[in-house]
C-alpha cells in the first residue's frame, strides 16, 4: 500500500484514455515504491500509463523536498495489481523527461510569441 504524504493531479480534466499526470511525495524508498502492488490503494484514481512525479525518501517536514530524491514513474496495471515503473530516479529534475517536455514546450511558446510580435511590428510599420 502506498504511503504518500502528498498525492495530487498535476492538472484537472475529464477522465479518459490519455495518461494523467500526478505529483506526490513519500518517505518510502525507491525499492518500496517500485514493489508490485504499491498503488493498489489508488485503484480508480490511476490507470495504466499514467505518470507520477515523486519526491521519495522525503523525510523533511517543511519545506518538503529538502532531503528528497526525484523520480518519474509510469503506472503499470496487471489485473488487480497496480505498480510503478521508474523512468528515472535519484536525479535532479533538470535531467528528467518532464524537464525535456517543459523545455520543448517553452521553446514552442517562445517561437509563437516571437512570430506574433514580428507580425504585429510588420503590420504597424508597413
């Protein structure tokens, strides 16, 4: 059974087939959170291929995360057993999948903003 201090969806939305993303923290070890059936108590809240960003080994009181390790995990459902598979663990968020997605998204948004500004400037000075 999971032992999360915090467990929250990253963004709200309508349940569907696309993976949901959650953030969580726990004092548990990597070996504990990757044990088969660790998420059985989250049945109905998580589904296969959901992604959970977890601060684990989090023994701090406030602010959370001072002593934690960061990991990205994919939910794996097999029958009634719900487990976590690690994408990466014990790393800083800077080397993570999430950070890569954030960088690409930021680049896209910056490109769109610059395109909009160029169009505005061109329109105003032509």
